[in-house]
C-alpha cells in the first residue's frame, strides 16, 4: 500500500496513490478556512478565526486550529426527559438533584444536565442561523441551521395511508399552520415510494403552507385498498361464494400472502425513511421531534385463522422496528405518531364499504368466517397498528396520538410536548459493550411529576460496525449516496469539487476535509492513533441517472504529534477520476469504518469541453 504526504505533511496510508498538487491543496485549505465559522455541531468544537488565504505562489500555513486538541473517548448516554404535572403542563424548575437515573436497576451518576425550552426573538421567530456562504466549488454537510431549542419534522406518509385520509391530513396540516407555535422551526417531508423534503426548517407559515399545497395526493401501490373503501374484489358480488370450497381456500391463501408481501415492502421502505431522517438530523444538536402522520403499519401481521395451516401470512417486524428506534434515539429523535384515520367506527358498517372508490356498488362482502371473523380481523389490524405507534413512541421518548379527529391539535401538542425538556447524560458504570438492551429508569424526587423518556439503549461497541458483513456495509453506503435519500450529517466534512485543469492533468479532483473529532481514532499498543475512513462519490446526470461511482479511502496510523495536528485541523481524503464534458450532480460522502458514522452532501460540477493546456496555477480562484 503506497504512502503519500498530504497537505501538512501528516503521513497517512492511502488505499491508492492520490494526486494532490500543492496548489490544489492550498485552495482546499483556503476554502476550508473561509467556512470555519459555520454553526457548530455536538461533535465539532468551535473553530479559531481563520487566517487569510495565501497569496498566489505562497505556501499556505498549515495550522487551522480548533480550540480543542485532546480527544476524549468516554462514552455518554444522553436521555431527554419530558416532565409534566398532574394537569399535563410542563414542570420547568427541576434541578439535577431532583432526578435519579437507573440503568438495569443500578443508580448512575448524572454527568451533565440542562433544561431546554422554546426561545423566540423579539420578532417572534426562532433564532435560526442562516446557511453559511461557501466559495466556488466548495460544499459541506454541516447543519444549515442552528437554534437554541428543539427542531420539529413533520412526515406526511402517503405510502401507508389511503388517499381519502391523505386529503384529510393535508387539510388538518393547513389548519395547524394557522396556529404554529412561535419560535418553533418546522421542516416537512413526504413519504411515497421515496422520501422527499418539501420544506427545510422554517418558522414561516406561508412557506410551509405553500409546500403542503403543492403536495398531490397519490395512491400507494403497496396498499390493498389505496383509494379507500373496501378491499379490492377481483370477482364481483356473489361470484366468490359460488366457487368450490377448495378453490375459495386457495384464493384466500393467495390473497393473504400477497398482502403480507406488500406489507414487507412497505415496512422496509418506511423504516429506511425513518432511519434516513435520523441520519439527516443527527448532526443537529439537541432534541428533534418527528411527527409522523400516517395510518402506520403493524409490528405483527396476525394470521387469518380461517386459512389453511400452510399459509405463511405471519410476519413479525418488532426486531426491525427496534433497530430503527435505536438509530432514532442515538440521533436524539423522538417519534410522535399521529393516526391519519382519526376516529372511525368498524369499516364493515361504513357507507364506503358498500361501494368501490369509483362508485360501483358491491355490498358488504364477507368471506371465510362470516361477520364475526371480519370484525375480528379489523380489530386485530387496529391493535397491531396502534401497537407499532405506541412502541416507537415509547422507545424514543415521544407520544402516540390516535382515536381523535383533530389532527391539527395532535400535531400542535406533539410540538408543544417535545419542546420543553431536560437533558441528562451519564457514563454507564457497566463498561461491557455486549450489544444487549439496557433498560433506563428515571425517577423524580418531587411527588406528582410524570416523566417520559426513552426506554433504554443497546450497549453496542462503537467499533462493532467494522465487523459487519461487507455486503451490508456496501448497502448502507449505497443508500447514503442515493439521491432518493436526504443527506447525512453524522460525520461533518467540507469538500472541494474541482473540474479538470492543467494542474490536475485534466482530471476531476475531489478533496475532502473531515472533522477529526467525529472520527473514531483508536490508540493501540504501538503508541499510534489508528482510523479508517472511506470517501466516495456517486456521479449523476442532470436527469438523475448514475454515470459513475468512485470510492477511495485512507488508513491513518498517526504518531502523537501528527495526531495533534490532525485534531487542530482536519482529516484529508481525496478522489481523482475522469468525466466526459457536461453538467453533473454528485452525492459525495465520507464514512468512518470504525463507528459507521456517515456524512454526505450534494454537489454540482461542470466539465468544460476543453481545458487550456497553458493554464497557470495562479489563474485558479478558490
């Protein structure tokens, strides 16, 4: 494996030889320096003022130092706690001494404590820091907004919601915007076959209303009755009952298996979306409230007792839901599911049960067990879906809302509930990271106070990601680089994406500057700090078609003095490849191979028809 000296003479092992001319490196450093005053994340300390960019031909200074030099490796468990009195109102005067934290029944020492509540500026708006301005060819995934309180994300779920309820949810959402709380930033996502960002964080009701108004209702291809009304009948009234009993049984088994397979795919797409939102929000400090407006999906598909014993209609998604909840809690995301159906009676007695979505009369069709079995089946489905809502809410410290027609009020209460909270942090006394679930219990010494918080966490070794199957790691990186998913902010970085030039020998050059404080360095017996990071780029045409995928990586084995230099600056990585002339969209990203933390962002690139062979380095502007 060849070695290269990069930028400020820190020796890193490269997975392949990387061409980084001194001038290009200087431009990256200059660009990075101009962005050091961006909003800080929890994992990135405040940066010192940047020195001026070097003059053409000068060797740039190499010390773009941060205030923090030492890397502390102690592990903290962070728990957000909502405290309410007997009237359901927030309790705002508790101190750390009023709380007792237990892990698996053993008391833990609270190492950090804070109280968070909404703060509005005199104008009544949230203290949102505007996005940083970057020089040409420079991009970053550093969170665009900073606020002193909780952030709120509303997810309108069309994948798991009938069209009639989608329209109702939109109406209620617009009604909610008329009374949006002051100082509460909100972002809106929509989920169909893919996840879309409709509106980034804002407290402007007009911008949110416009985003909702442009959202079109769309039937889900993975629901058996996507437009509402009764389940689709392939035979018509009376035809099914005239079939032989054995054929009826086969048809019922086939339909049950078809529904199960559709649900499998819906659950996978939904959990992928929830995890993607968590990764997008992970770089933002503090609590994030995810208000999920949906008819939801079940943890378990309960098998139909009237089917043949060989029917494989049983599905259990509890393990997948638990895994998604873990990623959400790690990112400090609390889930507030809101049932889009509202308050309904048994569907069999509904007027809509007598007609299809096109208005065709079908009557109340009952199959395989009579009316009692039909009502029992619907009841089981409601129990299963609400079980999912409660499970996700309890695991993440949120609250589920259902059996109510005032969805606007449920959204309002979700934001209100998750905006005033206490944050407790402790270092577990049990240092055995065996991957098992550890239950957290928090008590208040003040009587009459009701607490809500996440159930616990999985004691996963931060280094366990490196032991995952290569195929699963490739899938994770592929999703992160897909334009169908939002960007990830867990691993902050800045990147320069440069078109071909004479100094780069007419190659496209991508230079990454990774926040070293978020990288899992490991001090080994050889006295060196070790880390492994991948950097990758997925190149798309302007129509969204994949053109090229490029992957590179670095393995750092750093002496103490070199490690200190890295911690005062950044960890570099880079890629070089060729592209035909044209305009491109890129999803560029970095991944810590020790912890699995990933950061991605979008970039644009124009490759000119030709590059002047006599271009001088000083002609290149950062």
